[in-house]
């Protein structure tokens, strides 16, 4: 059985000390913490122990983290024989950006989704390293791994995570597909196009944007598509029993049914 590893790392130096973000490989690892699903244990590695972590990664079926493609994995490259960027990686940051269109901090996501905040920040860990407080770094890094794991689990179960919007629009749901088997964006669009062309109802797994409603954000809906328009489609929602506009990026999965439909005359006139 292959393992799923969730990890995070802290560095000895900050960006100012190494000449900017383009020199990630010079930051040097102070502490790396990981969670193994196979053993159900947390691990803390200091720089001298990173070879043991490389062994864990080599047999992992999935490596999970937050912004690890853009930060953690490049930082690790000087330490490993294997190429960290070639690993089977699920970067939660990438999924969030894909779902909402911009970066959202781990702290925002965890506070809004889980009701749990980060215990410190990366620059605190750099300062602690200078002060020789390695155990403080291990505790903070382990806390971040736990938050990342819990965020991953929430998204896998619910098909979305939540963040507090920058424009004060309240809590917003971000659809995530890391727990969904089946079509991703390209395949989804083909299914929707086929449903529209053949005039067959389509069953969609859909995440509503607003989290202010009391009912669940993720629902299965049966839709008769009236119009496909770029990133959106319009159709009759059998759940709401009225026409609705849907955003394709909020569809987690879609399944073509054998149920035929016709576009009502008034809807055809409206769509012209």
C-alpha cells in the first residue's frame, strides 16, 4: 500500500538574506515536519535527517502540501537525489487558485473552514532558528502540517473549502476536486456540450458560492441545459424548479443521463 504524505518545512534564512524569491535553494531547511497516513504519525526532521524524509517520499503515492510546488519542493532540491518536483504532488494552493482565481493564505482558509488559526508565521520560525529554539520550530511546523491535513480532509469530504473574501462579501466557498473521482475541467465541458447537443439532462455535483445559506453548499442537481456560454451555462434546475445560471468551475463532476428534454419556447426566445 502506498502512503500519502502531508508536509511543510521551515527555513534558516529569509528572502532578504538570499537575494530574493528566485533563490529558494539557498534558504536552507531548519525543520521539516510530515504526517504519514500509513502510520498515522507526525514526524519532525532536522536538516541532518532529511535523507530519511527522502526515503519516505520515494515510496509515497501522493504528496500533499500548501504552496509546496512554489516553495517547499524547490527548497528541498539541493538535499535530494530524486527530483522533488517530479513527485506525485497535490498542492492545495494550486487547487484554491484554480477555484477562485487568486491566492488565499493558509491561515485565512483554515480559520474560515476549520475555525483554527496558524500558531505562528514563517518569519517567526527564521527568528527562532537564530535563537536556537528548534523545538519551537518543530511545534509550529507540526501545527501547520496538521492544519494542512485537516483542510485537505475537509475538501476531500465536502468538495469545497471556505475563505473570508477580501471585499468583505463574507465567507465564500471554493470548489476543490481533490476528493472527486471523475472528469476534471476539460472532461466536464465535453460532457456539458454533449448534454446540450443531444438535449439530455445532465446530473452535476455543484458547489454554491455563498456560505451564508443554511442548506449544504454542495448538492447534486439535475439540469436541462438551455445555453452554453464560455465559463457559464444556463438551464432549468430540477432541484430549484426554475432556470439558473451555473459557473462551470463550480461543477465538481458531471454525468450525462438518458432523460430527454426540450427547451421551452419562452426560453428559446429569451436566448435569441
